[in-house]
C-alpha cells in the first residue's frame, strides 16, 4: 500500500478529525507537531494567503481543513454565524 493510499483509507471509513488522528495513532503513525513547527507553519500559511489572488485553502496530513481565504469563502458561499 502506498502512502497516498494509506492516507485515503480513513476517508473510505468516513472518519473525521479526532477519529482520523486515532486511526493514524493506532497504526503507529503519530502526527504530533512541536510548538515551534506550528509557529513556522502559521508564518508559511500567512505568506501563502498574502501572495495569492485566487481561492485557496490549507489542509493537514489528515485532510482536515485548517483555513481558507476570503476568495474561497465567496466561491463556496459560506455564511458565518454573527457574534452576539
């Protein structure tokens, strides 16, 4: 089984978020990140959005969507709840 096939396996079981993490952890594929790596990724993502003028989004290795830009929000016609 290739890495790509293995990454798609949780999708075929319709696993989401924490369920995917538990699936990969059970398989011995821990997906933990160090805090300094997270800060670096935040900078990379910020620069990514700053440089593109088209719809874009960021997913992790578990295919969880972490962010999307305003072009993607408009394209998908996403409505957010208004704060109180």
